[in-house]
C-alpha cells in the first residue's frame, strides 16, 4: 500500500510538473500572439425570442495557435487571467469590437437599438487603468456607450464589493450597461443581483441544455427568469440549440436567447452576412 502511495505521488508530481510546464509554454505563446496580432473576434447573435430578430452580438475571443490551430478560450483565458496578460488582451477586445460595430453602423446594418456584449474578466475589471481605458476608447472611436453591455460574472466581486460597485457606477454614468453572465452557477448570484447595478441576466447554458427532459432545470430556468423579470431585468437564455428549447424559454418569458439554433459565433464577415440576410425574415 505504501509502495502504491509513493507511485501515486510520483505520478501526481509528474502530472503537475507537465501541467505547469504546459502553462508556461502557453503563456509564452500568448505573449507572442499578442505581439503578432494573432487574436481575433467572433460574434454570436443575440435574438429576440418572440420576433426572431437579431438584437445584438456577443464578442468572443479566438486564438489561432501556429501549430495547434484554434484553441478554446476555456483553455487560454485562465492563463491570460493568471499571467495578467488579460488586461492588455481585454483592452484590445473592447477596442476592436467597438471599432467593428462602428463600421457596421456606418454600413447601416447595425441598428441603433442593437447591443454589443463584451466579456470582462475580473483581473481586467480591477486593473487601475480600466475606467480610463474604456473612456479613452469610447472617445477615440466615437460611439454611443449605451450600446455596450459589459458581461461580468460574480467572480468580479471576490475581493471587494464596494470597489466593484464604485467601478460599475462610474461606467454606468458613462452610459454603459452590465449583464450578469453565467447566472446561477456561482455561490451567491442572488445576493449580488441585489447589490450590483446590472440590467441584464444571462441564464447559464448548463440550465438550458437539458431543459426539455429535466424537470429541475425547467423549474430553475422558469424561476430565474421570473425573478429577473420582476426585478426589471432583461433575461437572456444561453445555449439554445433546438426549437423545443426555444419554445420552453419563450414560455418562461426569457426575452432573448443566444445559441446554435440561430448561429454559433462567427467571424465579422459572416456576422455581417447574418445581419443583412436573417434580419429580413
Ligand atoms: P461565455 O461568456 O459564457 O460565452 C458563451 C459560450 O457559449 C461561448 O463559448 C459560445 O461559443 C458558447 N455557445 C454559444 N451558443 C452555444 C450553444 O448553443 N451550445 C453550446 N454548447 N455552446 C454555445 P466560447 O466562445 O468558447 O467562450 C467560452 C468562454 O470564454 C466564455 O463563456 C467566456 O467566459 C470566455 N471568453 C470568451 N471571450 C472572452 C473575452 O474576450 N474576454 C474574456 N474575459 N472572456 C472571454
Ligand atoms: Ca459571456
Ligand atoms: Ca455565459
Ligand atoms: Ca460560461
């Protein structure tokens, strides 16, 4: 037994060492990616549940690794976050997506009431330059701040609630809106809902996935949606893939949805295509 334990520990140590080495290599690659402009943005439409009109887009970061091809954000965002690189990459995401929307506005395909969702990581949000960076980008690009929706998770609050509320309030004063992302997956989502100035609630896709056959998930989505509506928030169902799921989230009064049923995230050209074709129907 002792022998086995030692083997297990050695195995574990090797596993951890490999993992740590892998993270270091990735971190180096991410540095290079930033210098060489190898990041790009995809856009996923947000759709009105009742009219099926596209009412906005969420910008999603993509990284094409020179050898490994497309790497999932789930794999590299945590590394950006722990290394602090997310501050710079996040600034780029904000600026690039806003510039893109400006172009679409000028082309007349982005309507005045459409919203742009941008994910903001905790580290980026807490960085001392954040509010300044945002202000500068808005001025430089010249865009109405109220079309921007910053998607945050409750992880943003971990360190200091007062500071979080203060930063959010300054951004709200600029006209920016906030969405609480992945709602229901954390420990204290409901209490934060009361304390943070958010206007939009995004029901996590883990609740939507099995909604057609799992009664518990149905109850949760219906309850979260009812609560959001009663608090005057717009509710977005994430990860809607089928018509049956759409019927249910409509029944539960979610106002918007995102999901493969309309479209997966696509590059800017393909999104422009969606705006010009899907909108007519
Ligand atoms: P998220 O913010 O919850 O984004 C939604 C994720 O769900 C996206 O994954 C999207 O591709 C995926 N998705 C959308 N519709 C469906 C569907 O119908 N079915 C399924 N199975 N999935 C769907 P993605 O693009 O891989 O991003 C993963 C996460 O990485 C995001 O989750 C977000 O937390 C993070 N992320 C992505 N881009 C950024 C960014 O620019 N900044 C920061 N800080 N985080 C980002
Ligand atoms: Ca999001
Ligand atoms: Ca989400
Ligand atoms: Ca998520």
